[in-house]
C-alpha cells in the first residue's frame, strides 16, 4: 500500500512512453524483499541515514517535491535509488550536490528554475538511468552525463544547440525527449546522435527545425517531429533508418514527400502526415509491405488514385491497413474508386469526410 501511494505521487514525473512501466521496479523489489524499512530513514541514530527536513523517505525513494526548495538538500541518504525534486525553485545544480549517491537510478528535476549545471554535478551518479530535466531554463544540455543513462527528458527548456560532445559515450541511451525548445536545424550539429547504438526513441516536437535531422542511428524505431517547420521529405531524409516503425510529422509545412523516401524505412508501420500542405498522397505507399496506419487529414489533397495505397491486383500487400484518414482535404470522396482501398482491413478503418 505504501509503495502504491508513493507511485501515485511520482507518476506526474513521466509523460511519454517508453519507460513508464518499470520506473519503480527497484522500489517494489525492495518492498518485496523486506530489506528496507521506513524506520531506517527516520532512525534517531545519528550514525544512520537521515531523511532531509520536510522530505519523505521510504524504500530508498526520497521525495522532496513541491517544497519551494532553492537548492538540492544536503545529506541525502547514500542508498537512495530515486530522488524526486520536481516543482521547486532550484536554480543551479552544483558539484557535490549528489555526492555519495552511487546507487541512484532516477533523478527528477522537472519544473524548477535551473539554468546552470556544473560539469561534474552528475559524475558521482554511476548507476543513473533516468534523468528528467524538463520545464527548466537550460540553454544547453550538461556534459559529462553518466554513461549508464538510458532515458533523458529535457523538453520545455531554452535549448538552442545540440553537440555530439553532449552524447559522447552514452551507449546505453534509449530515449531522448527534447520537444518545445527554441531549437533550429542549424543548431543540431552533424553526428549529434549517431554514436548511440541503442537509441530507439527520439521526440523533437514543437521546435523551429526545418528538416529531418541527419545521421540518426539505425537502431531508431520511433521518430517524433510533430509541430515543427519541416517543409519537405526528400529522398535521403530517412536514409539509414531501416528499423523505424513509427514516424510522426504532423503539424508541419510539408508540401512534398519525394518518391523513394519511404523505401529507406522498410519496417515502417505508422506514418503521421496530417495537418501539412500535401497536394497528393505520398508515393511509395502501395509498394510498402508493412505500413498499416497513414494519417493524411487536414492537407490539400484533391485527388486519390486507385493505386495510391494498394498495389495492382488483390492480396499482394502483406500488411492490411488498419487506419487511413483523408478527411478535411479538398478531395471529392464520392469519386474515389472502391477498389482504391482493396488492401484495407475493414471499411471502418477508412476516415473520409467533407472538405470544410
């Protein structure tokens, strides 16, 4: 029951999948084993670990959120595995703030006023896997992040540049969230992400980038670039992304998807191109063997050909479509030939409607 209460208190720290499941595994394991008790943190023994004033400590979880703190508390229990400092007024992370926290797995610093992180601040955190820096005032990401890091979330900051040195050596990284920053395409240096061999999820939404970042690692399975200023998907935009299964490009200014672009992502299953400026259905959908969901609503598509989605003949496309949206386009949907959607799983998967 105690673990459930702590979980409900800390859930706001995470928003987007993956990695929501399993964040508190280490806490639940401790509870099951009975190795840790609340009394250990509250013990009057001056030689034992003491919970910081006004914080709550239980099962190696230290919760210091919503306390108006202006700095990281001192004398944190050295065996802490999750430290929650969200919703405070911390302005700077200094060297020594996390000394002796060699067992820390997750650090939550969301919604503070952090504008500076000292280069060696995270050096002691040799087991850190999840770092949440969202909703702060950072102009750049810290260097010398722990090599053990798997998940980094830093959306809603003031980040304008991304450099390869920031991610150098982060070979365990799987998730990066950098949305809602004043980031431009020119601010993403070449090969910024290429060294991360396990990276599978990137979200860079609601920024000022005008093109799909290059040199993305081939391990990537999800790429979310919604709400940017991308104008075109050219033939090399997806080059090297053979493992990509989901591509989000909604709410951009894309007017064209060049022929051959989708061939570079042969395992793609979901393509989100709604709320753009497309004048026709992207080429290559008919030949794609795995794509199942295509969102094209709120564009300028005026015509849909009988072979735009499915190859000639029947039963030649391996994966049937489970979702196709074409509403809010100037296409006369009553003129679309019924055979156009011959490789759609069922009729309800097609969303058509009047153009308004």
